[in-house]
C-alpha cells in the first residue's frame, strides 16, 4: 500500500476560494492533519480521520503526517492561505530533511492556495500591483534585529509590503516597534491597510495614512499591507480603492 | 440595468487551480476581456462575448471594460495567475482614476487567483517559506536602475526572491544583467529555480546553483525563484525538494 502526503492551502477563509485541486485531495484523504481552526473547516465523513493539533507544534505535526503517509495512508496537511508562505510546507520539508531516510521517497505534493495578502489586496484594489515583499513579523523563529533590518531595506527599495502575523497576545510589542520603524523610515503618508478576517462574512478593511496607524489596529486575525511611496487612493462614495501603479517614470 | 466589472485571476494554467468564486463570475459574465492567450482559456457559450486583445494595451483594454460595465454589462477582465500581481487590476484602477467620474461608482471587484510564484514554489517544495520579495524584471514601465537597486537591497535583506517576466524577445539583455547583479551580490551557491509552464502538462522545473545560472534558462513562460542564503536542497531519487527554513537563529 503506497501512501501519500499532500500539503494543501485552504485559502483565507471563504470556501469559494478553495481550488478544485485541493477539494479533490481533501475528498480522497484518509487523514487530515493541521492546526485546530484549519482542521475545523473540513467536513467529517466515513473513512476520514481528523487530527487537529495546537499551534507551535509544526514539526511534531509534520512527523506525525509523514509517519502516517509511510504507513500507506493518504494524508493531507492543511494550512490556511497558501501552504508555502509562512505555513506548513516548510515545516514538513524540515521534518523530511531531519527525519528517516525513507521519508524522502514518499509521494509528497504541495497544492497552492489563495494567500491572505492577495485576498486582502483584492479586497481593497491592487496595492501589491508593483514590486513588493512579504515579511512574517513574528519573532518566535528569528531575531527582531533581522526583522527591523528587513523593514528598513524594504523601505529603501520602495517595495510595497505585506505583513503576516503582525501581532499576537504573546507578542504585543513587536508590531509597535515595526510601526515605529516604518513611520520613521518611510516618513510619508502612504496608506497602510489592516484587513481583518479577510474573505469571511465579518471581513473589515481599515485604510489609514501610515503616520496615523496605531498598534491596536492589528491582531492575530489581521493581515497588514503597506503601500509604496507611489501607492494611490481613489476616493469615491463607498470604500476607497487603493492601488500601486504599474509604472515608475525615469527620474 | 446595473453593470459590473470583475477582475479575475485564472491561476497559472491548470484549470483545477481556478477558484469556484472565479468560475462563478465567468459563468455569469456577458463579456470577457483580456490578453489573447488568457481569453482563449474561456469556453464560448450563448450570451457571452469574448474580447481578446494584444499585449501592452492594458489601459485601452481597461477603458473598454469600464465602458461596457457602465453600459450595464457584466464584464470579467481575466488575468493569468493573480490579477493584483503585475497584472490587470492595477491597470483597471489606473484607468478608473484617470477616467470618467461615474466609473468610480461602478461595482468593481477583484477576485484573487493562484499566482505563478506560489505554484512554482509548490512544484519544487517551499523556497518561499520565509520572508521574500517579488520583482517584475520587465523594464517596459520602470527604469532598469530601479530594478538593479531593488535586487541589491533584496540580497542585502537576504530575502528569497520571485521574478516575473524575466525575459522576452524584445528584452533579451535584462535578465543577463539581473543574473550578473545577483551572482555578484549574493556570492554563494544558493539555488535558483526556473519553472516553465508551471502547473501545465509540459511544466519543467530546473534547479541550479546561482553561479551556474545562464540567461537562456528563462523565457517569457518562465517564473524564476531564487533562494535566500539559508535555502536548503533535499536530495533524493526523484527531483530534489527545495525549501527555505522558517527559522533564523540568533547570531
């Protein structure tokens, strides 16, 4: 019996954003592995075992998934958004590299998903329409000095920016420091976008000039997008559109 | 009669990566607007008019779509990948900002898609599993000096990188310059990934150490991913896995 391991992206929350490819993998799985709230999105059915686990146990979860696939099960590891962006795919490959040699021969596939920054961008226009970077603001797995350095260099490059995991209860001070660095370095009124529960019925989009942004505007359910120096706001009767033009003129 | 304009992402090529949300919009459209090869992906049906147009006419195409929506049609502008990343969404909003004031009141929605860099990343592992940037290497709409500056700063930030539009027949020399800058600046053997026709039946993935990369490895159907200094390769019997670890230790 040959098992398989699929690492699949469920998108940001709206089931209409789950690709048919991922739905097909979920429909053929014997075992679903993932962080509790993501596994909760999967419907129970006969023949399917759900294995929800807590946050911050990504390597243990990966090993468990690999062990089951090696035993012949059809395992799907679920991530929110895209599994390759600050999510489970890197954790699974870390476990593969450090684990049993025969794990390398398993049938392992990554199926992409709609990542939160692109859903948030779509919800307010096209703020990521020109060159940009994506930074995970959690310092659980890297030193804050590296995050700070990246923020400064990204501002110097005039990238638009997308920030994942801006703030959690256990790290209330990080986003305050990041905002301070960005406000000092950018020194203009480019828009910053706080997209909470993006694509869900209770989605909120809050667009403010960078100098007016405060740390409490983000929480762990928020993705934050920052425009470049050229990002534009189109005012209108409803919520404004925000977009970054495709072109930069010669200076 | 109230029209609408949807700017939708078709994903990188495999129809199983088109979200149900986008399929629904395509199913309710009266008019489809887009670059010829993307409109060719849409099946004809009674009541649907297809409006394919050539490359480099993005603003004209956007105005046409906005005019039809203003006339009460249900228009879908299609992009490959995600419409908000180096694609049609920014062009449409540029046309809105510069166009007739009543265009601002139109029902305009952006529906995200699977962007090529995430499909390419999934196809070889998780090279974008840590902080990264996305740069459009075409200098049609921006000066080369800005691209070069961004490449250098991105290398200094130790971002993984995704490059869109690396090379075309009309711009054969740009990617050669970009590679030279990256080889000089990174000065190590991190992997660079050439993913051609990603997600299609004729997909090819070519992974080489950065110093061995040559300009002819990319064409206009290729997306290029460059690892960070920490990106790992897992050798095995089949194609290797490439991933960027989630963590960076304190130094």
